[in-house]
């Protein structure tokens, strides 16, 4: 039997021919025709025109044909909902068939057809199948409830299917239990607050019993569900762990990883002095190592997870360094991950071996791998002090190979070694300087410049070296520019006599010729510092730097905790919380590890740690860099992607910096705008020509500075419309409510003025919302503390959350509110500007933006025009930013500015926008793209409101 | 859960496409083709995220299998499922090739419908599947009621891997201990890492629902018995036992029993299956030692001398020995002299391949080669890949020994003695490398 012939027909009259064949009397011919249809469907041809003909073949007792027709139906029912109804009868009939395989097939397929009318008919058969005598039908029906819930959640609740599903957890058949657990877990995920998966010791016991008996897949469902449970005390925790550990010997890696997840989580609750705790730790290592002999793809998943486990509990694998040695034939993704773990496990005990390996890797072929290996050598030096000398000499050997990328990578890490061990290895600087010309990557150039600036007093020709970089200043990347600026200022403070010209040159380049606000601001601050108080400048710029910590790329502890709860899943592969890559409400709940119960001390506590032989708490982790303020304060730390963490005592420095900013501003405002004479006082006069072009950049620069001084880096408040009357006194029995919405510090506020226009005192206020499109709900009770006497007004501000129940409203931003007082309950509806829901982290990565923009179909694009808007594109951009509409990129074509912007709604929907602004033309064009095109209209309204106010 | 499953040929044409979830559109099929199969750079991860959709892929010869999802699925499970899917397809129609997939596409859709429901993997044991999904179409019509319920209870039951009522005239068991020994050795002969990953593969042809018990010279078990029983041979047995680092079992093995008593008991599937996998790192017998000597003579010549020594009982014979000595990319010519076997320079593989058919234990053999190089301007040094080796030996390098395999079937009238049992040990080279 060869079916491949069905793939080959591509003649023109194909559809017509197929139609004839489908209506043929001969059974065999019919079947052949359906196969051809399915083949065409697979390769992506549109065969929906054949719908009625194919459905006609459904009434058959040939099961193979029936399955093919069902397959077709699942694909095309949505496009032909009316026709699909024709199939309902057959489904209903099949659900009564004496053959359990056919009953299951019918209910399974019916759940895959997303047509409302069919869904209605599904309920009765499903109810029967959930109670079917045959376990095969029940296990299929259990999954079908999840399918139905995905189509119409309300229906499932109304029909009471959830309770039936819960009953199935006690089913006698283990596979039915497993599928019921899977379905319930999925449904519970979209109802974060419901108590759907009511896990109590009894149900847990049932699950653990089923765990021993069901298929490998069922075991995974059950273990993943168990991981969500929080045991009541350490004894329960231990007894569950004992029953889960046998799973560590399962042949299926996913079962093993899910078991590891449960154990890692429940272990948190065990007292560290318990014998069992130590036993459990020992039991975890072998299965983790075994995962490394699986197929490469699984190895990759395992390694990403081990990376997390090693960060959380380094003791588990500390003796297993060797298994992470890279094999010559490992795929590159496995190699890179192994390398990461090797560095994490490196310690004084094994450092010699590790270094020998790393040196070997540095001569391999793959560029990324070699770079990482070189970097790893540097990290070993920082981590294990005893090995630093050998690391440095290894790095020098590697520099001698003159392989371009190896040299650059080595210089970047040597810079970190200098930071960690000041005044120890400076003898190598000469060798580094020899390679100055070959550096073409920004990071390496920046590192080299930092080294020259930092050790300017020991390098005779430091000024020449830095000057050579200055020639192409504008072609350098920001990272290099900033570093060069700082390095030259350092050089000037160390050797003021010879380098005055150089420093003036770089300051004017940075402040006058550059559009980059970071660079400009840093330039101004140095200029200001140098001109007012060179001694202070020396103290600030040449301040002693805090030592860098040994671990530089640890995952931030709360994120790590969350990821540990997601072991085995995609989140643990990406090292990102699910909310970062899952759309909508699914899986956005943040999971946490349970606290330790026995000793009452947190796991991180160094006391318990050392008592049980656990290494001390992991060192502080660098928060994400890149914001302007952070950058300014860490004057000397190189900008992004370096390993220098911000000084631990930032607060002190921060105050100083703020003062400094204040003073600087005053004098800038006071006299400098005039001619810059004050600036010249303590310092060589800036070029005379400065005066004229000065005012332009300064205003921009000042705005930046004001932002910093005033809002400490916070965005300006979002636009909030003026208050309108929501409930007139006529309708409110004397209570008048006017209000508006605002977003402050990331919290949506509903601001209301309650006015009592009646004759009696009003008390006992309360508020409630109807379900709405974005799940807005009061985050607390309405706070009206004093009774509202006649003719009195009171201002209330009610914080709102976005985790309430969701129902689509029309218009989308409609909110139905009920307010109660001692007199009556009043209902009104109001509309909130959707910009309230724009969240602060709505700035999309450029690359992601591009990919998403391409990925959203053009049908979802909506275009709008905003008239009479007299703003420049930059002003518009900053105004929009205040309302969390972020500009990602700007492009200018033929005098028309195109701003590419992104917005994220509180429920995770992304809206991408292209704003076109033609200079001198008051009409702006906004083009919106979103996967949920319904929101476009509302978003546009917000655009208009924000830009015009 | 899994939102869709696609199978592509090497050109990126889709052969099978099954969508399980509404959030996966047809464009996902193209997204994978464009971003992974046709990607300009080699893809650097088996998991790819394209516009918030995650793709998992595995490749079998030149066929791509991709699972797609928009949710935070269990990633390990998805890969395990993809491998399982390959196993099931292989069990049904042999090698996974474009031709076989096209020839069996209806069958594949049927299987996909059965083993993945709404993206949740269901029973995927071929033994069970073959009872009701066949290449000749489903048996549906002709089954009796008893047969039907037998099928469903097997598919959902506790012993999903074996059906009732199997009968053989001769009850037979074949047990293979297959080990692959892995080694990474420094040029100086220091063992950098070595481990054995072993598998116990069984072929069982037994009637009824037999209960089996498998025993081996596991150190933990032997020590326990040594403590309880006579202490005189404790030292001796301790020497002969091996320390198993970790082992995993086929789903038929009762894991809780292994955890508590360390005994391996199970009802075996019918036919061939892998009973267990294990890993050892201690006291490994390394069957061969490779001693390399590479000397660079000027910029255009290399002298290589490699000695191999066999390290096992002289009465045993190793087979299929192959030593692979890498040569630089700019090799222009090679002269080889070897004492035993045949050696050839293979320019396309950049290696000298030295093959020896058989070699007894405690022997040694040697090859020497002169490699001439073309002068190049390339500054980069030759990376010197390790010398690798392949072989097969008739013993288990880990030292594992099968102590017993008992069969109990209470309902039928055959006993453990009536079962014919065959045991075989094969040790193969895994990644067996010596740096030079």
C-alpha cells in the first residue's frame, strides 16, 4: 500500500475531479478521494470548497474513512460553520456506539471542532462519556472538558463539568486520573484564584497512588501537578518526597525532571539537620548526571535546568565536575551550556583540571565556543584567587596566538581581573598595548580604553594611545565613546599639564557634536566638575572602586526561585518567567518556593548554611544596567555587559550625586547660558563658538537633567483626562459622583469626587465592578472614612488591580460600577482611557518588535489619523512615553519621521504602532498592529488624547 | 501543551501537519521553515522562539520533526514525545524517510490522533497501539465486544505494555548486556573522564503474564547479603561486585520496589525492549590504551606515531577495531606504515583510518605516519582534534555480571526451569578519545 501517490496530483481541475470522485458510488474510490483531499490539506492547499462532499462521506462504518473525514472536519469546520452542523447527528450517534473506540473517537473529535452551534450539542454526549463504563472513553472525555473550556469556559462551569472532572481524580483507572489531573491543571491555570485543584492530603494521596500505576506521560502530568502543592508541614513534605524519589529511576527524562522539580521544591520545607535531608541531596545527583547521556536535545534541556539547580543548591553536583567536560562531538548548544556549568562548579579543589580543559577548548573551531572558553578562564581567575596567576598566564599565551577574536575576548576578561586584583598583574599591560590596533569590537576597545585610563600614570604614551582613538570618535559605538570620555578625564586628572588640549577636545566632542543624551550628560557633568572644583572631581572620578564580585551572571534570586518551580518546562529552558513568553493570562501567576519550616530560618541564612556545610549565601547580583541614572552614578564602571556590579553603598554616592546635580543645574541656569564665562574660571576656556550653538543642545540636555533631578528617573505621570460626571445627583438620590482614571507609579487609580447633594448624611460607602474586558477590580475597599454631610464633597482615590474576572465589554473600555451607601445601591457605567492599562515594561526589544510586526497578519492592521496636532516627532515621542507608549526606533524618510512604538497592556497584549509625522503638517498618521485587533480603536483614542493634552 | 506537530522533508516541504490547539495557525508551519530549516546560520538550539511561539525540533536522517506551542509546556516531555513518535513510526514502517512518511501518511495521522490528544501525550506503547491501529486500517468492524474491551483496558490499564493471552510453545528469553565505554584521556595517559553507559536489552517470548526478577552483581545488594549471610566470602564478593552510579528502568519495572529493596521485578513486554540503563564510573576496565606521539617537523611536515595496547584476558578477542587519527586541513600527502591491519588516509574525512579486524588481549600494535603539509598563511594553529577509537569486545567493561533472571507464572504450567535463557555481553566503544 503506497499512499505517496496522493501527494503528486497537482493538475488544474483537481478540485473538480475530487468532487466527482467523492460523490462516487464505489466505496474504494471515495476513500481514495478523501485521502487525496487530506494530502492536499497537509501541503497547505485550500480544499475547503469540498466541505459538503467530504461531510457526506461521514456516514460510514469504515472506521479508517471516518477518521479521515473527522480530520478534515477539524481543519475546516471553523470556515464553514453552517455546513459543519450537518455532522452533528453523526457525532451524537457515534457517542452511543457499542464500540468504546468509536465513542471515544466521536467525543475526542467533537471537542476539536470550534463551532459554537456544535459545542451546544456536545454537552449531553460529553456528560454521558464522562460516566462511561469504559475507562478509554472516560480518559478521552476528561481531556475533552479541557477542550470545551478553551472554547467556552462559561458553558463548562454552567454545565457542572468541573465537578465531574474533579470526581474523576478518584477514578479507579490510573490513566483517567492522569488525564483528569492534566485537564484540571490547565483549566486552573486560566483561573488563578479559583480553588479548582483543591489539593489536600486526601487528593495528594490518590495522586501518589495513581503515580505508581499510570503511563510515563500520566506520571509527568501528576508530578507537574504535585509541584503546585504546598505541604502543611515538614513531615508531610518528607512523606511525599519519599514516595516521589523512586521516579528518579524512570527511563523517561521528563518524569525524572518533574520528580526533581517536586523534590527541589519540597526540600525547602525540610529542616537542614534532618538525616533525610542529606539523603535526599545525595539521591539527586546521579539522576541529573544520567540525563547527560540522553539524546542531545534532552541533554540541552537538562543542562539548562542543571544550571538553575546548581545556582540554587551548589552542593548537589559539586563533585561531578568531570561529567560536564565537553566532548569533541557534542552539538554546539550542548557545549556552550556545559561550559557555563563548569564555571559555576569551579572551585579551588578542581580548578587545575578545569583550567586545563578550558585551555584545550580555546583552540577549537567554533568562534562562539572559543570566546566563551576564553571568558571562562577570566571568570575562573576572579572566582578562585589561587588560580589567578595561572589564568593570567594562560590568557597571555592565548593573546600570543594573535587570533583576532581570542585576543579581544582575552582583553575584556583581563580588565575584570585588574578590577578584582588591583596592582597585581599590571606588568602585562605592555603586551596588551601591542594588540591595540587589532581590536575592532566595541567591548574589547572599551575594555582597552578603560585599562589605559585606569593606569594612565604607568603608561608613558597613554595620551597618544587615547588620542588615536579620538580621531574616529563619532564612528565609535556609545560604549566606546563613554569609556573614552571617562578615560581621558582620568588621564587629565593624573597628568593635567600635558593633556589639557585632549580633554577639551573630548568634552566638546561629547557635548556639542553628539546626539546621544547619555554621552552629552556625562560630558556636561565632567565639564561642570572640572570647572567648579577639580579637587572634588579627582575624588569623584578617581574614587576607589568597589571590588567586583566573583559570580557575575547569577540569576536574580526571586527569579531563580520562580524558575525552580518551573523545572523541566520552557521557562527553565529560556531562563525567563512564563509571563515573558506566554500570551494572555495563562501561566502568568508567579510561583514561589515554600519557606523552610523546620528551623524557621530562611535557606539563604548563612548560619544554617555553614552549619550544614552549605556554602554561604550567593553574592549580590547585578541588577539590569542601562538606565541613565545608574550609568551616571557608576561613572567609572563600563556601561552595559561588563561584570562590575554597582557599588554596594550606592545610597551614599547617590546623595552626593544628587547634590552635585542640583548645584550644577543652578549655575548652569544662572550664568552659563550667557557666555560660559563661569565655566572657564577653573578650567581652560571653552571655545568661544560655544555660546551660539550652546542654547540648542542645552535645552535638550536640561530636560534630561530635570527629569533626573525631579523624578529620579521615573517617567512623567501618565495622561489623565479631566473628571466627568458619572452619576448625576438626580439618579443617585442626591449622591453625585464625578471621576477620572489615572496611572501613578504603575498603579491604576480611580479618582472620584463624591458630593452629597441630599439633605441627609451619607455613610457606609462601598464599591463593586461588573466583570469587564481587562479584569479591572478594586484592589481594596473604598475608603470614605468620615460620613458625608449635606453639601460636602470628598475626594477618594481607589487603587485598582487587573486580576479580576474578565468579560468582553462593548465598547471595550466600558466599566460598569455599583456604588452603595446607606441609602441605596446605584449603578453607572463609565469609560476608562485604555492608556491606564499601558504598563511600564512595555518597551519591546528592537528585534522582537521587527519579528512581531512581520508576524502579525496585515488584516490586523488599523490606520488612524490625528488632526491638528502641532508637535514635533520628538516632543510627541516623549509625551507618549509619559503614558507608557515607548518609542523603539525612529526613521526619517523624505522629511517624514516614522516612530516605531510599542505598548503592552496589563493583560499582556502587545500593540505595535507606527506613527508618521510630517514636519509642518498637523495631521499625524497612526498605524496600529495587534494580535487582538479589537483594542486598536481604544488605543488610537488614547493616542489622540495623550497627544492633544 | 503541544499545540501542533509538523514533519518536514529536507527541503522544508511539509509532509505531515497536525494542529491541536487554536492558538497555532498555519503560519507557524512557514515560520519554522523560514527561521530554522532555511536559516542562513546553523540553528544553535533545539528550542527556538519565533514571535512568542516556541518550536522544538529533532532531526532523523533528513526529516525534521517539529512540535509547536505557545504555552509554558514541559520541554523535556515534548522531546521525549518526539523521540517516542520516531520509535512508534519506526516500529510501524521502518526507517523514517520521506518516502515512508508519504507512503504511510494516513497511518501517521491516525497515530497522531491516538497518541496525542489536545496536545497531551497518551499511551504510546507500540505493543498496545498495534492491537487496534494497523497498516491495513483499523480492525474496528470485525472485533467482538470482548476484544474491544480488552483493547481499551490494555490501552488505559496498569500493564499497558502487554496484552493477555500470549502463548508460546517454547518459552525463551534473550538477554543482552550492551555497554558503551567512554573515555577521554590526556596525551600523557591520564584519564580525564571515563564512564560506562550500559543497557540491558531483553527479548522475551513467554506465555501468559509472567512475573520476572532480575539480579546482577550490584554492590549494594551484594554487600547487604554479605552482611546477613556468611561473612567468609564477603571480601571476595565485594571485589566482584560493581558500584552502579545510577540506573533507569523501562516503565514495566516496579520502581518503588527497587527504591525500597533494590530488587528489579517486572512483567515484561512481549518481544524486544530495553529493560534498564545504567552508568558506572568506578573500576572500569579500559579495553584499549592509545599512546600518541605527534611531532611537528618544520612547518610542512608532521610525524605521527600511535601505539595501541589491548588490556584484557588473552583468551578474548576484540573485533572491528578502528583508530582514527586526525590530520590537518592542509595535508598534501601521507605515508603510513602499520604492523597489523590496514591503514588509509582519507582526505575527505581529514583523517588516517586504521582498521584491524581482530586483536587478542594483552597485545600491542603500532602505526607510524608521515604527514606532508602545504604551507599556508593561516595564523590559526591546527586545533589537533583527539584520536578516536572504535571496537567491540565480548565482555562488559563495567564488570557487570548477570546473577539470575527468574520467571514465575503461576497460572500456566511452566516453571523457571522450563524457560530457555540466553545471556550475552557486548562492550563497544562510545566516545573513546585520546588527546594528542
